[in-house]
C-alpha cells in the first residue's frame, strides 16, 4: 500500500520532471527553429533560397555573405553602430538611474506627471519626430555625429531603463538602506554597496534594451547620419528592396552582433541574493 | 543636502534631456495635428476618422493586442519561473529564450514570411510529412483567420523576451526564505506561485505589461510583411499619411490617437496592478 | 612676352585646377532609386567611379530621403548635392526648393519628359535621368496553356483571363501574380493599364460605365490570381519560386528573375482592351536642392549622368533605360534585353495607347494613387458593389482634381481648367 503510494509519487515526480524538461526543450526549439531557418537561407545559394521545397539543411554556400564582405564601408559602419549603441547604453543608465532612485524613494509633487512624461516618450514613433530633430541637429552641428544619434537613441532607451529599474527598486525594502545608514554609510555608499548589487539584473536588462534598441533603429540613423552611417542604416533600409538571398544574409549579419552582446552580459540578469545563491 | 529638493535634483537630468530631445519636437508635431493652414482645427482628426479604413485598422490593432499580450504574459511568466528553478544550464536556456530581443524587425519579418509563404518552410515540412499534397496558401485573403494567427504567432515569438527579461530580474529579488518557509508548510508549487511569486512580482508585472501594451499599439513591420494589404493597423496608416500622402497633419493626428489609446490602457493597467503603499515586501 | 603670358597662363591654369579640385569635396548623391544593395554597389563602382572626383552615393527609402531633404531645406543648409528620384517625388516639392537647371542645356530625347521636368514652371526643375515601364512576364511552362490563336505579343485582356484560367485548370492553382502588397506598385496598373485600355482615360472616365466593365474584368482576372498576391511586392520573387507563372510588374522589379534564369522566363507587352493597349512610363530625374553645398560640383555630376556612356552604365546597373539617344551595346544583361524588347513591342503595337505620368498634382500625388488603391481594395478584396464604390471614390477624386487644378493628361482628352471627373 505505502509502496504503491511511494511508487506513484515517485512516478508523478518523474513524469513531472519529464514534462518540465520537455517543455524547456520545446520552448527552446520554438525560439531557435525560426533563427535556424534564417541561417539556412543565409548559407544557401540564390537558387535554393527561391526553390520549393526548401532544404532544411544549410548547404554552406557563402556567396551571399561574401557579397557583403566586399561591400565598401561595412567595417566603418560596424564601428559606428557599436559606438552609438555603447554611448546610448551608458547615457541612458547614467541619466536614468538618479531619476529611478528619486521615483522609488521619495514622494514629491509632480511625480505622476513625470512618470507620464516618461511613458509618453515610449509611445511615440520616432519617424515622425525625425524631421524637427534633424533641423535642430543641422543647426547646432550635431548632425552626422555618432554622439548626436546616440542622444536620439537615448530618448528611446531611457524610458525602458527608468521603468525597469524602477519596478525592481520598489521591490527592495527601504529598511535595508536604513540599516546601512545606521552602520555609517551615506546615502551614496548605501546605494552603491547595498542597493546597486541588487538591481544589477535590472540595469543589465536596461543595458540590453538600450543596446538592442540603438542597434536596430533605422529611421533616425538614416536621416541623421550621412558619412557616419550605422550598420543598420547602411544595410537595413535598402534590404527590403533587394533580392531574397541578400535580404536573408543582410538580416543575419545584423542579428549576430546583437546576439554576441546579449551573450556577453547574460549572467548579470540574475540577482545576487535571490536565486543566484541557491 | 536638503531632502525636499533632492528628488527634483535627481530627476533634473532626465527631464531636461527629454524636454530637449522629445518634448520640443513632440510639441511641434502635435501642433501640426491641430492646424491645416488656417488656425486651430479638428479637421485632421475628422479626416482620419472618416476614412473607411480607420475603423478596420483600429479594430485590428486592438484585437491583435488583446490576442497577443495575454499569451505573452502567460508564456513569459512560465518561462521566468522555469528558468529561476533551474540548476544546470540556466544561463544557456535563459540566453536562448532572450535571443529574439536582438532580432531586428526586418529580420523577424523575413523569417516569418519565409515560414508562412506559399513556398515556405511550413509548407515544406508539411508536405515532407505527407500532411498536404500541394503547398497551401496560408497568407491569403480567403483565410483571414489564418493570417491573423500567423501575425499573432510571429509577434509572440518576437516580443515575449522583453517581458521575460523584466520578470526574470523581478523574480530574482524575491527572498528565497519565503519559498523555504512555504516548503516547510508543505505548500504546493502552484500555491507558492500564486501566493508568493505573483504578489511579490507585481511591480515587475506592471512594468512588463505597460511596456508591452504600448509597444503592441505601435506594431507595424511584421504585420505589414505577413498581413500585406489584408491587415491594416494604425501605425501602418500613420506612415502612409506621413510618407505616401505627405500629409503630416493627418499623420500627427493619427499618432495622437494612438498615444491616447496607449495612455488609456497604461492607466488601466497601473490601476489594476496597483502596488499598495508599504506593502512591497 | 609670349613666354611670360604662357607661364602666367600655366600658373593660373594650375591654380584653377587646384582650387577646383579642393572645392570639389565628395558630392553627396541622395537617391530613392537603385535601392537594392547590389544596384547601389553597381552605381558606386560602375557608374559613378568615372566621374573623376568621388561621389558619395546614398540610396534611401523614400520616407527617410524626404525627411532628410526637408530638414536640410528647413535648416537652410545641407549636405546633399544632387537628388535622384521619381517624377512624382519632385512634383510634390516646392519648385523654389530646386535649382533651375535650364542653363545646363541638358534634355531628354522625349519632349513629353522635358515638359514634365519643368513641373508646370518655365524652368528645368529637374533633368530627366532614366526611364522604365511596367510589363508582363511569364514562366515558359505557362506558354503551352495560351488560348488557341492568341499571340503572346498582342494579347487582349480577355485572352489573358482565358490563359490564367487555363493555367489554373491545368495546375489546380491560380498562377497569375499581381503586386498588391502595400509596397507593390498596383496603383500604376489601374492608372496606366486597366483604365486606359477600357475607358481611354484615367480621370474623366473614372466612374464611367466602361470603368464598371474594366473592374468586372479585373475581378475575373483576380479569380485566377494567386490569393497570396496581397503580400507580393517584387514579382521576381514569385516568378523564381514558381508561386506565380504570369505576372505584371515594374521592369526593374522583374530583373532578377531574368538574370538568374534567363532561359526560363519570357517578357511580353501588357494586354489590350477595347480602347487599345494602355501603358505608362516610369520617369526618374536628377535635381539639385537649393541647399546644395557645392553647386558647381553638383551640376557637373548632373551633366556627367546624362553622358551616353554613363547612361549605358546606369542601364546595366539599374535596369532603367537611357533618356537620350544612344546606341545600345549587344552585351547587355538578360533582364535588360528581355524588358527592352517587350517595351519596344508595346510602344510599336498598332493599338498602343500610351499614357502620361500625372502632372500638376503637386503633393496630392499620393492621395491620387490612394483613390485607385482604395477602389481596388473595396471592390476586389472587400467584394463591394462596383457602381457604389466608383460613385463614392469619384467624389474624392473630384476633390483632389479641383483642389490642385491639375489639367487632364493623356490618354484623357485635354481640359481647360481642372480635369473633370465625368
């Protein structure tokens, strides 16, 4: 009797485990299979890309990729992209973080208006704002600079940075900081030594967003830069009119650096005290 | 430092920044919505709302958001809880699940079009398995339901990761002691999820939902690729006004309509998922 | 003395060349044409490399191009030296923003084009640069199903419908392909092909009884059209994949099919209706914005682009044909040969009914096209009653014509004032 119950329980656990593992695998496949198709098409000859039925195995035809390797200006554009995305990342966190601290630790008049301003920014499409911005940039000399473009991308990224870190911040008890103050920390040291490690995952998430947003942004980049084109503006805005095999290869080339970046920072996505210590 | 002024000093940089690079151009654009050459007018709003496509694109946008966002929320929650309990391989699995974050709109639209088009991967696999004997046209005006489903799937694939990352970071902040205590009292995993994870995750859930809903009203690229002419959405119509019809007044009006909808939904979400004062941990 | 003048002359000459060289910084050539990455590469390497001083060729999508240009014009200083765009893009601009190019003495071999390029003023606002058209193309596998007695080079719309019906019956699938996606050029088919062929007009006859017949015919053709057409924007892709066997599109949007597999496809003229074989050109031009940083270099570039060798290089690079009289070499790419032959047959056919590009619509060009697109979407996709839709849309069209005061253009009969919708 007890034996069967135990066996049953063990069975349920075993089945639960199988179910768990298979759903993890299934969800991984759900994400990876479409990417795999992109890769297959990138590594196929133009004929294969256009044929039916499609092959599900890459034939490692490097023709499409070689075309882009010979494309003048690719490296400069890549450098500009990294530069702009890096600046966007740093700026959005630097100017976002103090605001987040204020939002989560103080009650002040105008707080809700401020939050609404932040949200508003996120709800407005850049292509419509690009004209007045470009006029301003041409007049002030910010036009065609990586810094100028990074400023615009920061407006896109800052709301993410603020909202995400804010939601995590408010999850950290003020008592923790107060304890640090009684132990002789100032507001600043309490922040850097106690709070910062806790919201690191949030900052990492914001950094990823900032980087990816800037990396993939086309319109402002196309309008606001001329010689200092980013890779996206350089490649992407003309890809949709290009032959299919080049579309895929170009799309693939754009995806890779962003994936490398996410890979490099992925481990900071976990908090220091929650699951990480388990 | 005076604590009364401190918050204002802290929000000053971001406020100044947004005033220069967002509010200033925004006001210029918003002005256009209310002018047509002769003073203040609502003509632009009348023009866009009276066009026969407006109600269709409005319904489409809302329907798509209503279909996609809840699924994404559930999926992101599921993935976040799964990954947080994981031992070995957690890094790798989380990395894989966040990959779509780095995929640009154009790459996403290419991939999903290559899957669903008549000579695409889905047809290849189905005919390989012998399910069908000749390729099916999934994206045709004859089956609007299938087109809708394809768009929804692509959107779920593309934009779930954004919620996942926020939720993973949020779950990390829940003290493990809570779960240990729950284990001692023999609470089931499901009970732990509904009684600990969900309530403690409220601030992150709020953020994830607000961001996702706002972005859902802005979707355009993937919809345009898969839905073609069949599935107009508000943002697509906005770009038509701005760049094809060269009518920036109407485009500005259109964007203000989208903005109003976004703000409306944001306020609703903030209200429902209100974080009670002092109750956060 | 003579030696002295010679020395002085040589010195000034050298100085002049030097300053000219110094002043000729890279000319920025901002274009909405030759977008595909391969064509851009060709433009840089084959076409513009011969200019002497470096040209920065940047091809943008229309929205970004226009936004950038407007920003430079508003700011009053710019970096774009020369603009390459379609007739419609230029006619939407304020004529004052474009530099008068009359004194360059350049013109195309077509008086119609030269008149269009004045944009209703008495100055050359842009210089015609290159031209193309819309044609039909088919997979050779489809040829066996041609209706009995039909000549592929002189098809009628009825024969085309019969042909697509035959193909559908034989293969079990509708194989006509039509670029009906939001990015497809479907409106040009209605404005330049269907309407002229059935009503001998575009604006006047918009809601005529003949127009009802035209839409009924198109509905019939649509029933043999690949229902995925609402996602098609470049028919070369569907030709190559085999999703469509018989297609209509812009010559440069078919080019890849002919270049990749020249033996598999044929190009042929658009079909004819009761009022002839309607067709229309595509005209791209070059202009200089008033904010160009180096006016002389920009003008030199315009002159260079109109040279016979440059025009032929451009044809190879972009599949757009020259606008001046040049002898075409024999070794042209297959796409150019196929498209060139089809366009030539179309223009030389006995029942040719060539239309012109809309003129005088200003920035309402987009709204004008939208009338035809909306009509298509309502009649064909939404299945609404033809007469009702035409009567509805007629009001919109009439409003546009009255507002702009645009006169009728061919094949519509000329008008005194604004072209009336009858």
